[in-house]
C-alpha cells in the first residue's frame, strides 16, 4: 500500500514528503535516518528519511528538531549494534556446527553440510 514518507533536513529544519510503502519502517527499520536521493530545496544537502509515521516538528521548535535528530541517531546506533551482535552470534553458531560436524564420521551429507555452513560463514566475514 502506498503512502507518503517524510524526508527531513535537520540543518534547515524543513521536511518534504515522497511516495513510499506504508510498511517500510516496520519491515526495513534500517531505512530510518538513511540518506537518499532527495535534496533539500533550501541548502541542497541530502535529506534523511524518517518514515511515514514519525511526526515532524514545526520549523520554529528548535529543541524538538534537536531531539528528533538525537532520537534518530540513537535508534540507528542501537539498531546496528543489535544487528552486529546477532551477526557475531550467527558466526559463532556456524563455527560451532562446523566443528561438531567435523568430529563425525565422513560421509557425503556431512561434507555438504560443512560446505553450506562455510558458505554462510563467508557472508558474515
């Protein structure tokens, strides 16, 4: 379903809306705070996407704009920190499974599973 998402320029305290998908920030939370190809009409800098549901403060409310900027930055840091922790956990789990499989007697299925785990491991490293 289509809707309009907010793009903001924190320096000028302006926003613009562009068509987007309604569930974008739910299914792809890493898009919040991401820079895109939308440019600010006032200063020409790249605007940040904050999604269709986050309220944009009025231009004159400087403290609210600063708070929004800090919240977006904190969200992105927390999101990527959590994502990194999950990646480290997945790498550890894959290495553990490879070692467990290598201790088993040789057969083709075992070798196939080891190669599959190693391919998945290569994605993370």
